[in-house]
């Protein structure tokens, strides 16, 4: 604030720091890139804009790296605000928007490049994975601008795009997201980059991405399972079983590993532990250590008010003797769910490990369509412990601990990485697969 120093609340500073570190850890920022902004009401009741300073290290923000600006006039404070401040101010002026974040979502940028003569209007990005399709509402606009950093053209283009979309891309630069909170903006950007990563991997294995997009346009319900639950805000500190210290630690540890290992994007996926008449449930399983996520205790008995994800956990416990359930959106698994062996016309119904540990633990990982019956899915989980649902993520079950069930999607990711690397080298996957796996 011009003329006098200001002090943001410790809570606000922590939120900026935690989101900044998550952006860096998820590799959608470099050490100094991007911006984080939000609307903020001071003690005097006046609404301001908080935004990270230009050149600040988002992964290691100090309170002095957060600028306080007027919502109606330029006010750079003691540190120069981002050169894209005007863009964020206009985004924050949109109805219902309380936060905006810009990130260098590299995988999404990679797959939205084109080499057409400039100026041009790039095609929008169409996700082919379930998270991207549902959360980003089927499409992300992409624009080329002559000066892709803080220009007047960007200031006009980006807010106009975000008036109708949740995320938009400036070609060769990165993505901007609008949201209610900076955590929700992080969620949308992580999912956008995840969607770009899946497309990038599909291209590496020779998949017909445009053909897949055409099929999705014709019949999206045939290609995707149910959408994830609506994102909730201001609930990440909730814990409904505070007396269970050991289980809380296990949920937090598993959630941090899911996020850090990119087993599922930020605040996606679910984890649960079965009790006698209730279950302990993490509806935002991918949880950075500092941000966390809600931990709920819910009855095992089905409830008509349950969202589809929670209902799936309850149904699995009702149908089997599982003690833990995990659901993650592993990008490599979604990719290989569309893999077709050379000379064949249909995607494979299984992933077979070619690495030593994977083939020892999981001779076969079934791949099923998005409309798979619950009875079939549960039966496969009994037999195989982990199942890939094409267009629906990876489901795993355990009989002991969260650590046990976490091992399944984590291993699936590594198994898929080995297979894709061998394919990229031009190796014959059939020759690398253990013969016994074909009989399972």
C-alpha cells in the first residue's frame, strides 16, 4: 500500500507460500515464474488485491513478496507487482471469482504448440482424460499473441476467455486459471497440465489422439466414467477423527506421496479405511504436506446424499472384505489403457509388467471399460488388487493399511513407465512380457 507498510495475516501468507511450493513441486512453475493473486478484505472492510511480486520465488515466498493493490487503481506498494497485474485484476473482476493463478504448465504448452504462420488462431485444447474432460468442461481455449508477457493483447484476451472457461492458454507461455480460492485455481491448473501430459504420452505411444477426440465428441458417456465430485473450498483443515493420531499421520503421509509422485493431480483421487460401522475417508487424496485436505468419518451404510465417488467406496466395502480402498488418476495408466499392440485393432484389456518387481507383484493388471459393472470391478479387485478403468482412473484395494493400498497405484505408474519407455525404443513388448502373464 503506497505510503505505509502493510501486513497480511499469517494465514494468508501461509496460503500463498503453500500454493507457491505446490506449483513448484508439481513442476508447473520454474523458480521465479507465474503469479498468484486473490481478492482480500482488510480490517478496514476495504477490498484489495493481493498478488505476488515480479520475479518472486513462488516456491519460497516471503511476506514482502506479496503486494497489496487497489481494486480500482494501480498501486505497486513497496515491491513492484507482476507485469501481469492488470490481467489478474480483470480476472478477479469477473463474477464469482476470488482468485487467479498463472503457471507455466509445460505439458499443456507442449501439446498446444503449432507451426502455422503467425498471426493465427490456434485450435482449442480438447482433453481426452476424465479429469480434464469433466473439470475443464471439455475444452481449453488457446490463443497466440504477439507479445506473450504482460501485453495489452493479453490483458484483453485472457479475461475474455475466462469469462466462459475455467482455464485458458497463451501459446508458448502457459495457462491462467480463475477460481474461488487460490487452492481451487491450483487444482484446475494441475488438472489442465495432467490433461496435456496424457495427450503427450498418447502421442509417444502412437495413439490416434484426433480419432479419440472425435469419438469422445460423438459419445462422451461411452468414454468416461462418472465425473469427480465438485471441488469444495475452505475445508482442507477439517478432521472428523482427531483422536486417531496414527491414522491421521497415515492419511497425510499417503496423500503427500500421491501428490509428490504425481500419482494423481492436486486434490484428486480418494482414500478410505474401513471401520466397524463407518469409514475414514479422504475426498481429496492427493494432498501436499502443507495444504492437506479434509478427513471425514462417514457411515458405511449407503446414503442417497452420497456423491458417486463416496458411494463407490461404500459399495466396494459392502461387496468385499477389503479394509482400504484407493482411487487415483495415474496419467501413465490412462495412457496405456488406450494402447493397441502393433497389428491389432482393439486396445489391450490388460497391462503386463516387463520389469522385475512389477512382474513379481502384479502378473497382470486388468484394463476395463468406463461402464464396467461394480460386481465385475469388485471381483477383479479381489483377484488382482488393482484395476485400471479406461476413462475412470486406477482402483486399488488392501487388507491392512493405507501404505499397502498406496503401493498399488504407485507400482502401476512405474510399470506403465517401463512399458512406454520400451515402446519408445522400438522394442517388441510381446517378447518382453513373461509368458505366464498371458495365461492370467
